[in-house]
C-alpha cells in the first residue's frame, strides 16, 4: 500500500480534473493529522516532532525558550489543519483524540503564565524578536476566521489568564514588513473581544503595512516573494472581513484593492496541473500561496477568479506533494520541497514549519454553496492557449509570468533581486523543473556563473591597489570558484523582448565592468536568449539549463550535434526533456553531474554552455542561445530545434545603441534586440 495520500472515491463530475471535493479536502486534512499525531501518546501529551539534524532550529545547546518555540510552532501550525476540521465538525477525532479538547488544553497550557508548558514572556528574554510573534499571528488569523473553534470553549477566567501572555506578545517588538501583520492580527483579536490594547500601536503597524504596497497586488518583503501573497494578501484579507472593515475601513480598502489586483495574475503562477513553482525563500511552505484561491471568494467582489479554475489549481498544488511518499519524513511534511533537502531550508525553520503549507485549508471556512465548491473544475485560460505561450508582465515587482500551453508549465522570470540568493537569482523558475543549488565549479542550473581570470584576482590583489595604494581583501581561493549574479535589475519589456541586467560583481570591484545585459524572447516551450556581455576583464562564464534528476538512479540520455555555427545538446529523462542550442558567443556545450543539489534526487545532470575570454580588455559580445523544455517523451523535431531563421548582429543599431541584433524566427516573426539606454531604464 502506498504510504501517501490517495483520493478515495473521486468525484469526476464536479471535479473532472482532480476528483477533489470538499469532502476530499476534509479527508486529506484528517490523513495529514493522523500521521502527525503518531507523535502524540494521549490527550495530555504536547505535540512535538523529532529534531532534524542540520541548520534548522533548535540547535544543540539551544536555550530553553528555543525548545518552547519548537513546541508552540508544532501546536500552532498543525492547528492550520485542525482548526478547519473543528469548524466543520467539533467532534472530530484524530487517532482517538478529540481535536477541540486537545487544542483547548494545550493552548491554555501554553498561554497561561506559570504552567509547566507555558510560553516565556517577553520581559523574561533579552529584548529582541522571537518566533512566538509569528505563531501568534497564525493562531489568531485562524481564530478570527473561525471563532467557533476554540475561544468560546474557555471560561472567562481562563481567557483572562491567557490574555496576559497574548497581550504582552502582541505589544512586543516586531521586525519590519511582514511580521507587523502578526502583531496586527493579535492586537485586533484582543480588541475585537473587548480587551484593552494600544490603539496607536495597531494603527502604526497598519500604516507601515499599507506603505509596503508596491502595485500589481504586490508588497515589498526584503525582495519580492511569495510572502506578498500568503501574508500580505491572505492574512490581511481575513483581517479585513473579521475586523478591518469595521474598525479601519480606509486601510481595509487599500488591502482590498491590492487583493483584487493580485487576482488578475494569480492563476498564471501555477502550472496547468496546479503545480507551484519552487521560488523564493521558505521553500518548505510550498502550497501556502494556494491559500489565495479560497481568499478570492472572501473578497467583496467574488467574481474575480473563475471558481472552477481556482479549485482545480488549489487542489492540484496540494496533490503535487501529499501523494508522494518521499514528501513525508518522520510522518510529517519534510524540510525541503519533494523530500528532505538541507540546501533549500532556512535556519529559522523547525520540523513543524512546513505545516504552514496547509494554509489553503481555510477553504473549509467557505460555505457549502460557495462557488469555490459548487463550480465544475476547468482549466481556464489554458484551454485557449493551445501550443502558444502567454506572457504577463508585472512591472512593479519586476516579475514576468509565462504559461506554456505546449507543455503545461509555468515560469517566473525575476527582475528585482537585491542579493546573491538562488531562491531569487535564477534566470527562470519553472513549475516542473525545480531549481538546483549552485555549483562553485561551474554549470549551475539556470544561472550565469562567473569566474574571474583577471591576474589580479588570481593573485589575490585588490583590483584598485595600484591606483589607490589601499588594499581591500581579495581571496585568490574564492576567485577560483564560480559565483552567481550579485543582484538583478528589471528594465521592462519592449516590442516583445524582456530586458534585465545581471550584476556579476558589485563595487568596490567596479560593478560597471561586470554586467550581463539580458534579453529574453519567449517562444512556445522555451526562451531565446540574446544577452550582451559587458565583462571588462579576463573571465569564464557558464550558462546552465534546468537540472534533470536521476530518478531511481537513471541518468538522462544525452545527444550532441553541430551544424555550422549552431551547436546543440539535449538531455532526456522519463517525462521530461531539455535542449540547449547556441548560435553565437559560446565556445562549447558540456554536461556536469551534481550530487545533493537537486530537489528531487541526490544525483542530477545539467547541460550548459561555456566560454573563456583571456584578453586583457575583452570586447562586448552577444551570447545568443535557445533553451527549450518538454514534459513528455516525444523526440525533438528538427523544427523545434531550429527556432531561429536568421541573426543579424549590429555594432550600432538603428536607434543608436551599441551591439544589438535583429532575430528572425523560423516563422518569420522578427524581434529587434536593442539595449537602448538600458542602464537608465533600470527599475530596481
């Protein structure tokens, strides 16, 4: 028997694509909790999960409060599933334990000062920010949306005892941006139920959050990422309906407007089958962004999303994970994507952290007659795409979304990246080809990797030493390794071409001399890259394609061929294929096998292009390539591997810019790639 979730008695009338109905959501939630509750002996036993070795918390020798945080995170985040089940049926039992009684008992113990399992109070700890604040936000978001679950079960005396802890954490120090939402939610809960709060503090947090709204439904969160959807839209929409509309209608209107705007592009983030993209930090939260689908039917205008498409994508994203045996570790969701992977988790995560991925189960708060439940599943815009590709440009967060009708994948092309972080810096993120970790030896997947051959770097000199006489640390050992871009700029779209810039080095190492100007031309099932290298000194570059995992140890089948200046390499595993074709600016095509870098398997293969330029002052150069992908086993056709009919390279373009190209596709469509005033068009 498969040790993963399986849909029992699917309903293909209302859900012809997944078979999932409201009853199946209830069944999935129970299944997931049954596995989690194997770590609970009886109703008096606090829920906690085995510590996972590695960089996640708590680390050996961690202070006591860190262990309390571990337990409280398990209690709160499993309530993401338990709360909706209690809301549906207060008598729900898991492994013989009544859920309502269990969570009432342990929340009371955690929130009552002086109990052996109580949380520390802020004044008992060094003045700083703590994970407790985050978990309070999650807990009271659920209790605001589904107030019947827990709070009414406590006596007034019990509530007064718990409010001491709740209020102190609600009023305590928080971090910038998204964490303010946790304080907002907790303060609002207290005020809603008649407890005294600092109203000016709440108002201040609200105005701060409103200030982060950037447009296109997105909010700034360190950089732009999924937190903008899951916290700034999902949490705050729940706040709107349960508190904000009544107490702060003007700020609630800002949130409502941004949420409505987000719905215009939300479905484009998902693959045709509902797959989510492994992008941005907190990868182990996976499907939390799918919580925006039921939220669409909590907005004042409930017609913004096709409900049949919304449920299809929401269901598909959950099934992407819970049906896989490797998804589970110690009976709970693993710290990774498809399985446990150290490289893709952050040190602020613990074994219980992944339960936030079940945020979509707020859908169980929607009434039975909600369109989310009653509409027949459909594929929305995918049905009209055919073999074409749809492109959505979100100017404000600098994101481009691509939906490939030819193979059902969706892509995120990031443009505003503020640091070297593989969660954000890849050239493209694809729903069906999860990204790989960086390879310091070159050939990193979907990245330009740079290695300096400048003799000053090779020696370990400061590049400016002979001008200034001031030495700045420059490690020769580090210079022997490949590095990824330090930041990325978004320069907008013009005439069908997406422009960005990858900054391979920042000052003091003369960032102006380490720029790759990027130009993406989206084609069905792939992209044509016409990128301009402005790297000023001796260097090597690699450009990697998506990594292919060695499923069950099977390596991909590789083919290489050349035709004039055109070089091509293809790689194929069962159900997936990639092709890389170079036309100009590259020396050779290679393959590299990786260990412990891929999301799906311990071993993987990347096909990549390589170039080495050893002139002291290398010229600017166009690097023209095509990167294709498939999600089936069909062989590549000659036409597929020949998307470009003609290339005209110009030293000076008709608009007066330096080094551009006119690209004529095989279907005679023409794209003009002119890097006109690209530095002045940065939208960072």
